[in-house]
């Protein structure tokens, strides 16, 4: 049985995770090594200190390599941050010989046509994701290969990123001794890990709540409609606690993780927790309900911002499957309940599943992007193999694989 080694790097604001995995012919994923370390030299997903970032990335990579017993020579890398933007575009081509069915070459030409959009000189296109095709006026065609037409249109979602942010990220990854195979938008990777096919079909929004930002992607009728980023994440919740409790960052972060709750009314009155603080006494006891009140205010604000971001593209009421939360901050107790109260739609927390090997640590929403990057790599590599063989074993995999136009570092 042939086995392929793939790797993923999630370079976030608060943590960096490196994962090495093995894939067999059945596209089953076995985790060989995981390395996680604190992030440094980044703010809201953007590199701010090259040397510090390289050191932090190298630390996570080294830990993954020691666990797996093999080196991480290249990796699929996640990219996110407020510098990401998107727009919808349309590509149109004529079919030269209408007596022949549409083939992969025609699809590529149509997508290339959709790429012809005005992009400032300081930005790069990282993804062109076909939403649906139109054949001689017949729209909502998912896969036109093998069909006949004289004209082929494609509606595509084009995602761009800051050129400097891309180059700085690649410089840091390569400085840590790893080559970048592909850059993948974080929320698209997370979608691969935690969103179900039924949810995509009926309308859903993925909200990846990281340390520095909340990254959003919106889907309707199985197609991507919108991607965006909000500059609010778990780090801002911690800063709120630092300010209100007059406590060091490490103490506020520990309180948030171990005792945090998004709904004060669900906490028993008089329940006290002890924490390290600034000042003469250095320690004090506070009511857990007070901590929850601080977190509730920020979480309500975040959900209102999420709703506004969704409504920029579609009416949020059209998302029958509601919202799937993921990312490290989504584990705050009671967050999904508060989300349903504020948004008036279904909310759940998405956790990566169907993993083998050293996978215990990855069964947590903080690692959705890492697992999604691995699944993205599987689909992209299977696309290359199956194109050579001339067939696909799974129609849904074919649909997902066919939308991948990943920016390749030069």
C-alpha cells in the first residue's frame, strides 16, 4: 500500500501548530507528529517581527519532527488576517468546437477568465473558487465536464491578500527550514475539517475565532458566497479581563480558560475563584459570575459583528444550518448558547473528527485549521493523481477538488 507524507503549518497569533501525517491509498489520515508552541512576532495574523516568528515556527516544527521521527521538508500553510479581501467575479469563454463536450481545459480557461479582475499592485490572488457554471443560459451547473454548449460562464469567488504579508510569511516559514507547498486561507481549511456536506447545501457560516481575529466564510446552496475577517478574537477577551481584574496576562488567560463562561445567569451565585493580581496583595478572590459578565459583553459584541459581516453578502436568515464556531476561543463555556440567543439561529462548535494515530490533541477546535490543511492537501494531491488516471472515485471530492486554484509561491 502506497503511503504519502503531508504536513501542515498553522501560524496563528497566539500559537503555532505543526502537524505531520501519513495518507494511504484510501485517503485515510494518520497523524504521525504534532508540535505546538507559543506564537511570537505576529499580531492579528500578520508578521511583525521576522526573527521572533522564525524562532517560534522552528520550535513547533522541531517538536513535530521529534514526535514523528521524520523531517518536515514542506508544508501546506494557513494564511489569515485583516489584509485578506474577496470579491465575486465572472469568467466567460466560447467553446471552439460545439460538437465536442466540455473538458477540463475549457474549465481552466473559464476560471482564468474569472481571474482577470482589477487587483492593486500590492496584492496577490490566492484563491479563485468557482461557485457555479452557466451553459448557454442554463445556470447553477455544478460540473459541466462532458456537457455540450457554445458558451461557458463561471461565477467565481476571488480571494486576495497583501503581497507583503504573503512574502513575510513565506520568508519566516522558509527561515525555519520548511518550503511552502501552498498557501490556503484559514477559514477554507477549517471548513474542510468541521463543516458537514448537509450544512453546506442548506446554508452555513463558519466562524473561526482565533487569538487575534475571527475569520468567516459563508456558504449557500453548496457554494461559497463570502469570506471576511473581524479584528476581535480570544486575545481581546483576555485583555478585557486584564483591565477589569487588574491581573497579569497569564492569570487572566488562565481564568478565561478554566473558569470562563459566556452566560452569567448559568453560574451559581457566590462562587469564588482565586487569581494572581497586580498590587500589594498579589492574590485575591473574585466572583466567577463577574468574570462571566465581562466575557459576555465582548462575546455579544462579537456575535453582532459576525451577523453584520454575514449580512454583507446574504440575508443571515437564509442560513438554515446557522453558524459553526471553531478556533481556540470557541471552547469558552456557554458560547454556543449565547450565540443562539443573540443571533436567533442554530449555533454549534465544530471539532475535527475521523483522525487516527497521535490525534488526541487535535480533537479540539483550536486545531481545525491544521487538520483542514491536511485534508486540503489530500484533495489537491488526489486531484493531480486522478487527473492523470482520468477518473475520480468520489463525485463530491471531484467537486471540491475542481474548485482549487491555490496561489503557488515562486
